[in-house]
C-alpha cells in the first residue's frame, strides 16, 4: 500500500502527463471515428449495393482485426511504402480508423430504429432524401446513439493501453517505466488501474448527464 501511494505522489507529474496523452488520443480518435463512422452508416443504409459493400468491407476489416495489429501496420508497416508517422499521429490514425468501424454500426442501429414513416413524411412535404436524412433522421439518431457512443468512449480509453507498445508515454507507458525502474509492478500497475477507473467513472457520469439532458420524452427506440 505504501509503494502504491509513494509512486502516485512522487511521480504524479509523469502520471498526469501520461493521463493527458491517454485522454487526448482517445478524444481525437473518437472524433475521427465519428466523422468517418457516420458516413459509413449512411452508406450502409442509403448508399445502394456498391457503397454498402465498400462500407461493409471496411467495417469487417477493422472490427475483425485487433487494434494492436492495425497500430503496428500503421506505425511499422506503412514506412516500408514511404508513409512515416510519429507516435502520436500513428495513434490518432489507428484509434480513429478502428473507432469508425464500431461507430458506423452504432449509428446504423440508431438510424434504422427510427420509423420509416418519418422519411416518407419528410419526402411528402417536399424534402429531398439528403435534407430528410440531415434534418429529420440524424437529429433523432444522435440522441438515440448516446448510450452506445458512451460505451465506445470508455472502450477507447481502455483500448489506448496498447499505445505504449510504440513507445508512446501514455498512462500505461508511465506505469511500465516506473515498474521497471523500481521493480514494483504491483504498485505501478495498481496506480495505472486506479487512474483508468477514475477516467472511466468520470466519463460515465458525463455521458449519463448528457443522455438525460438531451432525452426527449417519447423518443425512444421504436420498432418499424
């Protein structure tokens, strides 16, 4: 117990820096995942056979292979064809590409849960398909997807623990360094675990508040 407190107190600047890197990479990865995942979801639902197949192949690849393999392909593999990234950039890309595949399915589930009659009503009053999706379907889908999106954010924090394998000094990387320096793996990794728990608890609290604030009575998942 003393070792756990000692490491946390004596090396809090390193832990804070590592925590910031973990949160930063997770936020950027989540944002990139949303920017790519939403179009992928729309391609799967409204894109026709060809676009649907492209989106399906993308999702299948990134959900079917481990994040660690994707990270190594980007950081160690792409330099062989002339594309070299530093640790942070490689982490952003890997986390974003991976998250996009999962978020695409979350958004797809939220969109298809909205009654088709709403699309028909929007078209009936003169909206084209694009405007109906943008102004009628997506605002409802964003509210419905919040619980799944919260799980993805928490999953991103946990998944970021592999980033130390490309020498990124995230919170896991700091724990590994201190464990090797003081030969106290139990204390070092317990501190790391506690930091992850605090981050995830705080994220859960924020998303719970957000879900309650944006919830519209009667707007729940509806069956067609």
